[in-house]
C-alpha cells in the first residue's frame, strides 16, 4: 500500500460503466439484447478527440490497467509499467480508455451478470463471444465516448489480437495498431493447453455444468489447475530456472507428494489466488476467444488479403523467450503486413521473461515502445 | 492384430515374475520387506553371460518393450521400433531384459499390490521410490538372472536416468550406458508440469487421498488431465502443427465448449484411454522419481565428480524438437562426461517428433543406434 502514490502513476482512478441498449448480434448467431461495459480512463481527451488510445486486455485482464482504485490497493493496474505520465502510453499526452471485455467478470456483462430476460445469473448460458464481437462492442463504446478514430489501439497477447482485428474490420477508425506478444492465430499446441484448462474446470464436480452459483460453490480446484497450466506457459523455462531452479522448500526431501520444491509452492499459490478471484465460465469463454481467433479465415485463409483492408500503421513487438507466442509467430504477421504493403515497425526484445515480458518494463522494450508512441503523439497532439 | 507376426519382431513373449525376500532399504528411509519384479526377456543369454542388455522404462512404461503377448494383441511392446532381430537392440545377438519398475502397476510390486504385512492394497502407503532405489532393485534382478555385468543399460527419458545412475552407483556392472532423450536433472519447468499432473490427480474427489480402491472408484478425471498435460510436453509444437494444425472437428464452429478442433479430440482420447489403464498412485510415484533425480546432489552438486565414478562408455542421443528434455540438457551431460574423461558418443537427431522421438524409428536415429550397438555386440558376442 503506497502512502503517497508514485508520481509516475495515473493516480487514483474510478471505473465507470456504460449501458448499451442496442442488441448485439454475435458471431455465433446469438444475440445479446443489452449489456454493460465497464471501463477506466486516464488523461484528458483533447478538443478534436484525436488523442484517444484503446487498451485491450488479455485472457485474465480487466479494465483496471493503471493507477490505483484506493490508497489501500497494494498493486496498481496490470499494465502500470507502460501506462502513466512519462511512460510509453503517456497519460499526459493521451486520453486512454481501458475496458473489461464482454464476457468478463469484473464489471462488464458476462456469465456472472444477471440475464435481464430471466432474472437469473447467465452462468453457462452466456453466449460465446469472439474477438470480432469484442471489436464491435468496442466500436460502440468509442461511439458513446465521441471517439471517431483512435490514435492507437494497443494490446498484448489476446489484447493484440483485438488491435489486429480492429485494423481489418474498422480500418478508418484507428491510426495505429500495436500488437505485442501476440500471434495471428493459435497453434495446435496453444489450443491443446487451452483444452486442458477447460477440461480441468468442466471436470471439477463443483462446476455443475456451469451452474455452480446455484449450488453455492465454485469449481475452485479446476480453476486452480487451469491457471497453473496457463502460468507455466506465461513464463520461460529460463525465467523459472533463474527464479526457482531446483530450490527446495525444506532442508531435506520428505519423500512424499506434498510440496518439496519452491516452484511447486509458487505455482500452487498462483493457482489458488487466481481461483478465488476469477469466474470459471469467463475463463472458458476467454480461452475459446483465443482458439477461434483467425482473421485470415474470412479471406480464404490468406492473412495478407485480410491485412490489405487495414489503413493504420503497425507496431509489432515480440519477446525472445516467449514460447507461448514465439517471435516466429510475430514474424509471420510482420511478413504478411509487408506483403500487404503496410507500414510496420517490428522488434524482438531479448528478455528472459517469456510471454509475461509484455508486462515487464525491460529497458529496451520501454525505449522502443516510447519512441513509437512519441511518433503517435506528434501526429495527434 | 497381426495374422502372422512381423519377421523383425521378437515374436510372442511371456512376462515372468521373480520374488525378492531380502528387504530393500529405500532412499526415503523406509524399507520394503519383500517385493516382486515382473520382466520380459528377448534373445538368448550366451555362455559367459556377457551379452545381456537391460532396458529401463520411462514414466508410463512397463516390462512389455517388444513383441506380442498374444496373436490378438493389436500393438507390440512400447520400444518394438528399436528391439528385435536386425534392430539396434538386436535380439539375435543380445539377451535383453526389460522389467516393470518397483512402484509400477503392471506386475511388479507397487501401490496396486497387496501389502503382505496388512493383507490390504498398498495404495498411498506404498513408499516413494527413487531412481537410485530402482537401480538397487535392478542389481538384485541381475544377480538372480546370473548377470554380473550388463553389456549395456539403455533407456529413454526416465529410463536414461536409470542408465546414468547405474553408471555412477555400480560402475563395474555395465559396459555401456545409453542415455536417450534424457537429462541429468529436471528443470523448474519440468517439475512444474509434474506438479500440475499430481495436483490434477490429488484434487480429484475420487482420489480419496489415494484410497480410491476402498471406495470402488478411480480418479479418472484427474489421471486424464495429468496425461493430457504430459502428452503436450511429449510432442513438439511443430509435430502437433503438422498433425492437427487448426483442423476442425465439424464443418463449422459450434461456438461452445465441446470439441471444436481435432487436436482437442485427440488429446481427450489419449487422456481417457490412459486413465483407464494406469494407476493414479503409480503416476504420482513416477513423477516424483523424475523430480528427485539428481545424481550430482551427492557429489556437492558437481555432476563431473559423480560421473568420474563411471567406468562404462556412453551413448547420448537427443532430438532437435524435444522441449521436455532439450538437446541443451544432453549437451550439459556430454560436456560433464568429457570433463570427467569418459568415452562418450553424442548425436542430436533432427526430427519433428519432440520428446516422443525416442520411440520413433527415424532413419538417422536408427543408423546411429545400430552402429553403436554393433560395436557393443562385437565387444561381447
């Protein structure tokens, strides 16, 4: 808990919620009759509304990307390393909007919300939402906020996919797309890990086919396992080796199945903490959004054709030890952007931090990100 | 089911079981008062008992390494690609012994066996067994079979760890150690994956703290998840991509949480099949044997010092896309062997098959293995 907030922080922030009455036709064919979107903003919108930045979150993220909700909050928002005065996404220059995606569990309408048609919690009846659907919902949010064109749309991992989809589906409405630690589609291995996570949740007897609230329970063990598997894929072998190696929990082995190594203890702690704070149905939904994402699919599988639609400029950043979405995957995107004749800056950052590196202020990453965003600011401010 | 057995097969084989009355003091401090070891043999022991080869199995392996138990058996033993007449481990030249390790669930004494002291199934009371313990039990098996010195001890993955431990603990009793797709110790990431597998099993309500037989159930969901996670680590991203890519199960997406992609279907099938055929307590035990393995530990963490004890020659093979036990890990072993002044042949095989490559007859792998084993045969036959 900071006694005073750091000066490079956006400070105290209060989430807001907007209600949307117009039904949203989803990619699945289902329709969401109405919904709320919860979001935060940092900085001030300028007079011609040209300095707005949209932040898109990843699998377990939410609208709280920077600053503090109260003086008692121990940790700032999830991307505080990159958002704030003097940081790459500079709140002194930009008006920054960060929302909780539809289907989320932190304020926006999702499986934990009340279905106004039935008066009951949606639970498993909440429809599957895709990256394309999110983009449509974000367009409506932009409309309500009076933002005709985003200076940039920025995201890491699943967030980068949203930036990419925006550039293809609404080319006139963004100046730049920053696609960080991301990929134009999941690999079979990525889908396989997601399937293990889903199976862990759905096979937990406390899941009750998604209606766990009706049984006054949550599938905590399943969610914990899902997070443990996910967490391993966010870290590099190298980072885990440096952090834990084979460090033992006790002086001598106990020769049993309780925790023996520090890495086990860490992983159990991460899984437990997450399982207390995240909704299982939302986790299923987010992993499926990842699986389905494939913007080339509508263009006969040709990513180049999809990207030809884009009018914005691109920043693509990958991280050397990210084995979830490896630099090779970013390079595929970059190559197709080049073939499509787009303006793209690409850098691979050398770091031991694996996929999570997009959250960590490695100096070269911040320098590159700063330089690019300075260019964006000069265009619009 | 073969109507006639392939000529390059060891043919029909019948497992045998030997009983051991002498108590076995385990690394954990516990004592196993008596135990059985189930094994198979292929080929004939020569007059001076110099042509014997010991095969050590990996996590989910057993004694049935080659040939068929009956004409009805659909698939041969797990390493039939490398064991048989004309194959690298040539049954026309060698007397090959393959056992089910102590703690296993395919004949040798393990958690599914009756504890003769109580008359009840061991279950979770079966003591944790380590690679060192296995080697001691294998020494006793060698003694009973009249084998003073193995021509070679050979294993892949966890099997390679046993070959390595033999070379250090009983240097006079083997001529060669073949350490394939293995590592001198697990990394933090390896341990983390094992912990997820264990947690999947132990958090399944059907686990009943290991006493599932008493409840007429098995923790099938947990075992399935454990296998699914494991299976992903046995395959390479590349191999999964080639085999499945993003192939869909149906013509169009259903936008739900049932199987959508072929890779999900495959993984679920593998998990289910395994969960019907393997014991959960044994799975815990095998993963712990992997975690604990670290022969350098007794030598102040110096692998070179441990390896100086060895008198045998070494064959080390790694596979380019094995990310479970990567070529770098084999190279660490090779470098320490060289520093210790040992005779070592090393090759990295270029293959897309990941960790499972040690089971697949890639031509260059088989050539190298053949050439090395030909040298072994010429020394002893």
